């Protein structure tokens, strides 16, 4: 009965071409060959490089092994350069509350397919004020930290809830009160964030809705699209102020914040919808096999020194020898 109570209804899509559940024989061979290539170069990491990860890079490069390896290798070098394991274990962001007021970004429940919903509001963004509170480097590190948490906590919990493997999210970008001048000033920062997503976390966008887009945004969008993969562009819908009918085809009203047109009102005592972080990743029945930081980050920690234990063993041996000597003397 408990299992029945935990079951939820989600729309389960057909496995996308090139995913682990939908591979052609040629794609299976490409996956095997890619793993063999990494092992031959001594670059394959059993705990980190699962098939889902490798396939994301293969799909991003149309299963071309040479191009996939180049992309994957660049990503691994980048991860080393930013010390990703240390970042996952030790990153601190005490200014997060102040940053959130100036640049709200948050996860909030799941869509009808069970994917995590990520919401970003550019209206309050003022880069000058933002970089008085924090630095661009810390913003980028926080961006990366959240991507890693998405992969290692949110996706697994959502998958456990939905009953199938989830590795993409549904993104809402809210442009309410965003002027073109303001957007142009933020463009370089947005560009760097987009580059990280596209180069190092490929194939993780399921769908994006740009809502409250001003009428002149179309011309600005033409500047952005060349930076994005054509496959990514097809996943993005630009909507004006009357977006609800499109949004609610994918997201249930009760899972969408009231201030954006849904019916969800998370308690203000926990920060409201933008700070509560509600979702399967907060529910125990879906997170029993979820760990943070990732286990492979912890495996690098130095093992306890064996010397103290050896010293204690020697002390015990000496004590026993002394006791025997005393017994013989008596």
C-alpha cells in the first residue's frame, strides 16, 4: 500500500534518439568505441563516466567520435582547472540571499514529464549592484555548483519519482520589466553562463519558455541564436505576456508559482516559492540513493594514517610481554 501511495502520474515521453533506451546498432558501437578510446588513453573514470554522461556528449556531436572526444577532453580539462571536486565539497556562498534579491534563480517542483522546473528572472538584474555584492567568478562557480547538484541530486530524485531516467529540465526565463538596454548590459554575463552549459553540460535542456518577452526582443534574440546549438534553439519558445496557455500544457498550475500565474503559494516563512526549493529532491522516499557531494568526490580524501593503529598494536604486544615476564618472576 505504501508503494501505491508513492506512485505518481507523469507523462513518459518516447525515449529520444541516441538515448540509452533508444540506440541504433551504429550508436551502440559508437558508445563502446568511445569508452574503449577513453580506457586506452587512461582517461576513463568508472565512477564518473557512466553511459548517460557519455551519450550526452556523443549526441551533442552527432556520434562523431573525433568531435566527441575533443569536446569531452576539453570538458575534463576545464573540470580539472576549476577543481570541480573541491568545488562540490567546499563551495560556500554566504551572499546568496542578497544575490537572489538582485538575480532570482531557483528550482520549483516538476513539470508534467517529471522534469525539474528551473526559473530565472532577469527583471531585477542590475550587474553593477550584483558585483558590489559578489564577484563574477563566484557567480560562475555557483552556476557550476548548481549544475552539479542538478545532475547528482535533482535528476536522480526526479527519476525515482517518475519511474524513468530524467536528465533534462524545463526552464522558464522571465523577462518582465527587462528593457533592451538592460538586457544588452547583461548579455556578456549571460553569454558566459550559456557557454558553460553548452560546452560542459550538453543535452540537459528539455524545454525553455521565455516569457514576458518585450516586442523588440526578437531583434535581440537574433544576436543570441548564433551562440546556441541549432538543436537547442528548437527547444526554446518565445512568449509575450499571455503565456499561461502554453506553459500549462507542460506544467500543472499547482506546480507553478502564483506570482507567475500558477496556483502554488509556498509558505513565506520558508522564503516563498523562490526560496523554498520544493521538489522530489526534498522528499525522503525519492532520495534514499542520492548523495551529495558525489561519492567520487569523497574518494579522493586522504585515508586515515595507519601509523597510530600500528603503534597501539605494538604497545599492546609490549604490555602482554611485560605481563608474562612478571608472571614468570612470581
